[in-house]
């Protein structure tokens, strides 16, 4: 049986993709989303945080709410904020420092392992390269792209559950998972929006465009949204 690949998960774009006013919608979101609380990693990037801090904070944030990560990440960085310092903590102590983020023991293991690799292969620096980032323990495409965009200001499309859900809800893509959505967006999204789409859609997803019962009555782009798959709304 033929194994499926990532590209197999990218299904033909819906007809609305050709008419969906993506530039108009993103411009509207750029004017309105800054009025809402911003995602934690974007706050770190805007504050000029080092790529290593953004990498670690992003790993901590996986399967964890921003409100918790915003408490745990500064607590960790107050004790250790470099690969050498984190590695010196040991996994057990590191796990206690990042508790209660989701999967804290696994994350402690990954953070220790990637710190060792950064020290051995990159002189303690985070590589500004997608393939190199993806080779680090615990780093998937979402994390790697977020480090590139928020940490280095380099082109990348960071797709998390919010970006995946909303782009499919708009009918702009028709995909089964975030990785496939990233590939689809790389093919159809104008390059000038690659750096900003994650911030805009994560904010929209956290505040209004919820997985169930989205707040369509308050959404600034509701007039353009075909609401694909939405069965209940407010």
C-alpha cells in the first residue's frame, strides 16, 4: 500500500479560494486585531526577545494556554535563559520549574536535549534555518516557523490550530491538518502576509472565531466569511 505524504493531505482548493478577498480581510484584521490581547510569542518578538527565549517559550506553549505560559516562561528564564544554563539544571529540576504546562516532563527532556545540540553544533545559538530547527528535539513546523518569524523576522508561515481552522472556515484552503495548511498557504497566500497571518488569525481565533459557536456577530470580517462547517454561531 502506498504511504501517504504531507502533500496528499492538501486537497483541491474550494472554488471560493479564487474569489475570497484575502487581502481585504487581512487588511481589516490588521486594523482591528491589535485592539485585542496579543498572543504571547508575538509579544516576546515585539519586545525583541532572543530567538532562544522564543524557541523555549513556544515549546512551553504547546498544548498550554498563553495565560499559563506567560507565568511559567518568565519563571524559568529568571533561573536559566541560555542553553548552557538550562542544560546544567538537569531534566528533573527543569521539569519542576516548568510545571504545570502540558506534558512538562516530555518538554523538559526535549529542552535539555536541544540545549545540548545547540551547544555542540551551533555554539549555543539558535539556527535561522527551517531544516536545522526541525531537526531539534520537540520542534515541529509550527514551532520552527514561529522562531523564524518572531525570532528572526524571516519569511515563514506559522500554522497552528487557529490558522488551520480559520483558513478552512473561510474556504481559502481545504486541508486536513495544520502542516497541510502551511503547504497550501505557501502556494496561494501573497508573500507579504506570511509574517503577519499567524498573529492576526491566532488573535481572531482566541478572541472571536472559536472552534465551536464563533462570535460571528462581533467579527470584523464576518461579511466576507462563508462560514464553512459552522453549524452554531453567536
